[in-house]
C-alpha cells in the first residue's frame, strides 16, 4: 500500500517537471543506465486493452546531433525553404546542445488490430492511442526530471517521421508522436502561472 511519503515524492516530481530549454550534454547517469530508466518508464505507461502500442527510439551522441543539426533542418528546408531554416537556427541549435532525444511513436498496426477485434470501439482506438502516448511522454518527462535532467517536448515529426523510419529501419506502421529533448539543465524553467484550482477540479458529494 502506498504511503503518504510516496505520494509526496510523486507530487514533487510532477511539480518540478517543467519545460526547460537551456540544456547541455553534461552527463548525470551513464547512458546504459539512462536507457534502462527510459525503458522502465515507458513499460509502465497504460494503454487501451493493454495493447502496449507505444514505441520509443532514444537518440544519443552523434545520432541526436544529426537529428537536430541535419535531419530537421533538411526537412524544414524541403517543406518551407531556406528562410524557415534560418528563422529556426537558434532554436535547433538549442535542441542539439542537449544530451539526447526520446522519439515517441505509436504502432498503428496494433491500433488497427484493436479496431478489427472490437469494431464497436473502432472510432475510439486512435484517440485512446494518443492518450496512451501522452501518458508515456509524461512518465518519461517526469522520470527524467526526477533523475536530474531537464527536458522540452517538440513536434517536428510531421516532417521527419518517414526519414527516421528509413534511417533506423523502423516498421512502416510506426507513427511519430513527438520528440523529447533532454539534457543537463543549465537554466531554470520559466515561471509558471496557474489558474485557480477550483476552476479545473470540481468535487461533488464530499463532506466538507
């Protein structure tokens, strides 16, 4: 049974999980240990009917650098021209300065299998797939924060997804969801504003 202390630790982890752009390649954990943690975080993410459709590719070292230094700029150039690359140069350099990138995919072949097995829910399975990916992303993000890393979430996959599948020989059924850039946090997160709690969470039937 979970203790109050465990709950407090969990709350602290998600409170500290923030978008951080000032990242460096300074190591906190050996890469092998870091990948083991990421695998564990993804493993525990829930999915509809336990289909476990989430797939993750971790880019480190030269692979991470090539993604932000070559693959993304080339894709931007092809889609929107050299001006778009120039406008994004500083941002992409900031991502490349990080230690690595976690690329999240969903295996659409498994989603289609669910649709065939449970046709009454067919229209909902793609939505639930996105829910599952979102939970995997927040598990990894919060987990990385608890290990001392900073991270930010990006969405260049609409431009680079096919290139990644070709480069790493991934199945055609993999659909990219997002890229999480992480590294040593060299700068604090920006101040975050919150709307009142009662506007987001409403409770009925309690005794207070």
